[in-house]
C-alpha cells in the first residue's frame, strides 16, 4: 500500500515561509494498492491531487472523516468533478446534524460562485450512518470508529494488500464534551496497525485552553501509538501556528530507541507499506 500526503494542516490553510517543509494545505491523503485508489478527506490538498487524477478516467472514491470546512473545502477546486466522463463516489461520515451532502452544499447560495449543478461528473454521495466492520470501497476493507470531535465523524482502519493503516484525525483522546470512543477502545482499535495517522494539533501546554475543541496533543498521540504498539506513527493535522522549526524540534526530541517508527506528516511525503 502506498500512502501520499497532499494536505497535512488542521483548521485553515497556512501558506507562507514558516510552513514550507510540512505544508500549509488542509487534510487530504491518497491511498493506492492493487491499482486502486482511495482518497481520505477533501481539504485544500485535494486540488493538486485533482490535477493528477484529471489525466485518468477511473472512478474516484473519497472517504470523509467529517464535514468541517478544512476537510471539504478543496472539493470545489477538484478538477475531476468538472469532467463529464468521470464518476465520483463520496462517503460521508455521520455528523450532528446529519448533512451527508455538505461537501456539495458549500457551493450553494452565496458561499461559492459555481453551484454544484455545474459539476459535470456523476457524483454519488453515500451516507455512512453507523459504525461498521465490513465496509469495502474499491477493494479497501474498512472498519469505522467514532471520533471524539464536535459534530461527530469517523476514524477509519483500512486494510489492503496485507497492510493496515488507521486514519484518526480530529480526535480528542481525553474528551469530556464529545466522548464517543474511550482511550481503552482506541487501544484495541489501533493495536498493531502498520501505520497510524493521528491528530496532534496542540502541545501539552496549549491543551488546557483548547479542551472540547476536538484535538489531541503531540505527546498524547505519541503515547497512544506506543501503547497500542503500532508499527509506525505519523503526526497529522498540524495547528495553523505550528512552524516548521517547531515540528523539526518535535522530531529531534523523539527517542529513536523506541520500537515504533515515528515521523511528522509532510505535504508530498510518500510512504510505502
């Protein structure tokens, strides 16, 4: 399985000289295995991915963790959506309130100059309404788990070609306001996965003022990966103010003697499992 990061930032795009290494585009990850593709989230990173996919004709599958803007805001700029010969399947996680077509509704009224009716592709929105353990999308076997985040959403454990990754973004591990999945349940869900991509938006010192916002700290994500004995952890959903130098410092301080491989998500980064 091949994993490519097209967007790694949380909350809002952050272009500029301080985010060159780790990237300023919001959430988007591409999985590839056995000549099949699965896109995770549709933040601004999906725009560049769309330019690549515009040269192909295959059906496209987009799996959304939730509907907050930083996870859907790139779709109006996704070139394949304007190609008449394309079919796009969008799988929308359950949210409160339920808005499975939010990714298209953001283009309506005064929010965007081009309405969704102008999209030429055949677009099918599939609403995921409850946790499932046997979802198959384009040959990827998927298990879902509710994230601890305002308005809800899903984390995904995805298996293909004898490898398993877990995509757990926008998840407050010690949530009191939005608790859907306990820490022990996360340990069981993530046990021994080959690659864990986990939210790590804040530092421990920032957490007290951010409680209830639906994110974890860098240290919490690292401890989770170690406890669940994942083979590799990638920190994800970097805070808008988190600079390249600050993330470099996190990488430098990590104990390399740990059995868990460790890295920080960078735009353009490719991981082969």
